C-alpha cells in the first residue's frame, strides 16, 4: 500500500499540456516550483502515506466531549504546519508563502493521495484563510491570519444544519447582537469536517447564521467567526461537540455535530452578506475537492498496478510465458491504461482551473475578464468530473484486485470508500451541473464558446501529427457535439428550464470528457516532438501518446451519444 508521488506526471502536465510559465516572475519560477513539488512529495511519501491505513482502521473518538485523534496524526499535523504548508498560497504580509493556487492544487494532489482524511483539515483551513483575507476587517486579518497560516489555529466551515443541507436558505442558527458589538450564536451544525480535535490550540469556525428580523431565504444569511477559545483571553466558548458521525470512509477525519449554545462570535463581512462570503470558501474548496478525486484515483491506480504486476497466474495473450502476471491480460491492461488516462485528464482539468484563476489575477481588462470566465466555467467541471472519475477509478482498482480487493486487509477498499464522499460534499455533483448550465454558462454561453474557439485555434495553428489524426478527428466530433449541446441548452433556459436541468449532468460530463481529451492530445503532440529530439525518456513519452489514443477511443468517442442524452428533454421523467 505504498505511495510514490507522481512528480514526473505533474511536471509534464504543467510544462507540456498547460503552460505554467505564464505565472513566472521574480518571486516564482520553475526552480521554486520544482523545489516545492519535491518537498510536497517528501511529506506525502514519508509522513502522510504511512499513517493512512492506520487512520482508516482506528478513526477518531469522542471522549468526555473532546475529539481524540491518533498521536500519529497529531505528529503529522505538527510536521505539516512546521513545514509552512498551511499557508502555501496565503498573503506574505501575514506569514504566508504567497504562491499561486496552481502550486496548492499540484501539492495537495499529493497530500490527498497520500492521506485524504488528513488533508481535509488543511484544505478547509486554507479556505478559511482565503475567506478572512477577502472579507475580513483589518483587525480580523491581523488577529486570525498569522495563527491560521502557521497552523497554531485551524479553521473550519460550518454550513449544514439538520433541516438545511444544500438549501442554505433554510438554515435557522440564530445570531443575536450584543451591546459590545459581538453576537451570540445558538443552534446546531452537522457534517463539520475536523470540527474539533487536539491538533491545534484553537479551532476557528466560520459559521453561517441568521440575525433577528433578517430577510427570509439566502438574502438573510450572515457569516460569523466563532472560536473554540476566545482569541484574546483564551476562555472556552460555549461550543460543544454533540457527536461524531460514523461514516463509510475518511474515518480519520472527525466529522462533527457542533452545538452552539449562546457562543460568542463576531461578524465577518456585511450583515446579510454571508452567502457571498461563504462562497469564497466554497469555490476554493470545490476545486480542492476535484483535486481530491485526482489524488485518491492516483493512489488506487498505483496500488492496482503493483498488484497486477505481482499477481502471477499462468500464460496470457500478451505474454506467452508459462507464468505471467495478470497485468498481461488484455482486459486488465486496458483497465490499468484507462485509469491512468483518466487520472491525467482530471489532473490537467484541475490544474488548468487553478492556472486560469492565477493568470487572471496577473492580467487586466478584457484578458482578465476572459480568464475569470474560464476559471468560473471550469470550477464545477473540475469538482464534478474529477470526483466522479475518482470514484470510477477506485472502483476499477477493486476490480483489478479481484476478490482480494473486497478484503479490507489489502487496502484497496479504503480508497473506494474514501473517494465516495467527494461527489457529495461541497455541493453535490448534481448541483455542480446545475451551477454550470445555470450560472456559469450564462445567457449567451460566452465562456463555453471562448473555450471552443481556443481548442479550435490550437488545432488550426499547430502542426498536428499524422499518427494522431484519428484522435483529432474524434475531438472535432466532440467539439461539434459540445457546440450543439451548448446552443440547445441556451435555447431552452427560459422556456424549458426542466429540460436544461435534466441535461445538466450529461452536459458537464461532455465538457469534462472534451477537455480531458484535448489536454491528453496536447500532451501527446508534445511527446512526439520530444521523441524527435532524442529525449532520454522514450518509454515515458510513448506512454503519453498511448494514453491519449486510448482515451480518444474509449472516452471521447462517446461524445455524440452524450449529445443524445443532453437533448432528450424532461418529458420522459414524467412517465417513470
């Protein structure tokens, strides 16, 4: 169950599929990028991965109202925080490293793969840091950010209530204003990831609540900072852990039921402006969850590949030796190859999303607006396509193991159990699809058509290799399906919204499949160029070409079929 950080794949993606050099400046260059990746690999390989199975087996406990985590996880939190990883992208003015989000996405893929349950903690802490950086007052920034960035304090996100899941407008946690300008929070929150633990001196909860006389629905929601211990005096707050959820996976991540009993809090952002502030956290977390899908898929893939090569079972069609491994069965080799291709596609989608956001921050005018539209369009695709892929790949990994995959001792089942939550939290993938066709597509589909134009421009302006011409033709047909589907949805957004909602998930899948195929083909073209230059890694480069061809035949070729699903309409749903 060992894990080896796929540094070569990430670098190939950054250098030959995307172009991370657009972010290089005096503070950030390729040398620093590679140093950060190597350091990320060290902590993933040596600290987080070895305790992954232990955390799954033993989980966490609630004892006398306190959440107890394993001592190995306490040590890992300290090592992670001491290494500066909590503040990877945070503002240097408060002690952060100020690196692009692209680096956080690349590094956190390794952390999520090594130990997904652990990595949820710094993922949400980084989201809390970003929310306070964006919406907090100067006093709040000075008070909270330095300690969140060092990991001395850890941040959480408190949205869900028993009666208010995805419908945040239904939340009822009360926030009563006090004479000193503070607020008292009363109510309950559920599904609070790392809501309490002994790995930090203080837990800083960002909590959605409703003031008296607040407007109904989402317009009446405000955001509050509520600390486990008073950040000035250290006095305990009236926050209690009412229970720990018993979950299918991510056992080492304490998922808490939090009870607020007149807990002291302070407002962050404007009154009734909480939802906009919380979306700062959610958008960051949604990309991070997409990265989780890639990471857990990579972990499962590596274990399945090792097992397939080690499991000896007679002669096979790909190896006539009397004793060969199951890796040499065409069916198994095909499963392994498709796993690798989809992981690389998901990795590229997530990194492209982060890159668009980083590049937008460095740009101005229409270029900035265009890049921001690209980022917004890609976020729900990265989250949903990446996590669906994670579940699919971890399931295939079980299949490669055969009956042994169903046995907990092999560890393969843990990856599937852990992966299964990712399409659900931070907005279910169905919600991501509705967000894509509703908000991100807009009224005129500008972002989608800009994306189509960029893909077509690449195909026109580059010398495409003859050996990949069939794959480019498949991509062209997928682009036609994408354009037709986009126009169909735009034509029905007003007059037939149920049709659009019915088409949403298939449309998101089409977008992800299309992007994945394009990125893999770009990588294959680059690999061909490097091979002509007598690269020292011919086997690796030929593999990139093979993955692109495999993906084209087995994934991208289904785009016209997806178009049929998209344009089916909603009437049939009334018949079943």
